C-alpha cells in the first residue's frame, strides 16, 4: 500500500487536521522568511490535500484559512503598511485562486470516481462486469488460499434468450436481463458477488461456501428466479456450479471449469443445475 492509499484510508477529520497543521507550518515559515521570499505556492499543499481526500466543503474551508493565514503573515511583516489596500487585494486574489483549485480538484476526483465505477459496471444491468468479477475473485482466491476456506462459483446462462429477442424484441430481452440481475443481486449475501459476464451469462462467487451451503444457495437462486419470471418468459436456466474445497490455481481456471459444467447442462437438454465438488 502506497502513501496515497494510506491518506485515502484516513478519516476525514484526521485529513483536515493534517491539512491545518501543514497550513500553520507554512504560515510560520512565511512570516519568518519575510517579504523577500514568496511562499504562495506552498499554501496549495493543504488546499490540495484536504480538497482531494476530504471533499469540497472542507477544501473551501481550508482555502479561506489559507488566505487568512497569508494575510496575517503579510500584516505581521508590515510589508504593505504604506498601501494596505494592495495586501487585501492580493489576499482576495489568493483566496479566489485557492477556491478555484478546490473546485477543480474536487470535480476532477468526482469525474475519475465515476469513470472507475463505469469501467467496472455493466451498462445495462448495473451489475459488476467481467473485469470487476475477476478482480473480486482474485482477492477471494487469495483469502481462500490463506485461510483454507472453500468457495463456490456459479455460472448461469439464460436458455432460449435468442428466442426472446427474436419474438418479443430486444427491449424485452433487455428487460429480462435486468429482471434476472435485480433478482440475483437481491438474494445474495453481502459477501458474495454477482456479475454479468456478457450476453445472457451471469456468474456468482460465494466465498466460504462449502457444498451444502452452495446447494442451499442455488436452491434459493432458482426459486427466486422462477418466482420473478412468473411464467411470463419462455426461458429456463442452465447452471454450472463448482465448489472448490481448496482454491484453484487461477480465476481463469475457476471460471472455465464452471463454464464447462454449465455447457454440459446445455448439451444434456438445458434447464438444470449441475454441481461438481473439487477436493484438491
């Protein structure tokens, strides 16, 4: 974990306090060095720090504090005793600059956060996408290896989805995908992950899930999907489920195994669940 991650994990009050300490240090140095050395740029340090890690409102507050500190340092130096209006004007410009930086930096962070969310979210169902699923699975694989906990992956495919698109229209197909996504996301545990891998394929990862709890989970999944469809959709589900008592070598291997199990269900006639347990 780098310094940026450490700062990002700090509570907001602590970040604001750190910014205030830096501001006081800069103000003292500004006063001690006198009017011959400009330290204006160093006032940006607490502004940037607080704005990025604590948000816009604290950033605006620290901007006013920076401008006030700069003004006090100038008054104590008596640099502008002959023309005090110049000092106040310059301080106002400093404040405007700090506020502009605060607004821009918080807008930039907000934009970056939105882009990060969109990069990991399926545009239609709002579920995590394939990339997000693989990242989550990598972390859970590491935890499973460290603590020797089982985990289960479920690969779910909507049977006859193409028929829905062809006979009922693509908007109906989209509605069906959203209905399945909403149902799956509603019933999983907070520690689980459900994602749309693409097309009409979904995946669920159930950490710390042994064969019995996996069977209970898929029973709940299938009952909930049947209830949600309510005989209004001419589809069934082919499901491949694999429980690993020991973690596999990679996420790719885990997903491929579950996909193969699901495909075997397809070849056997669709509309069923097949569960395999990998002991080692």
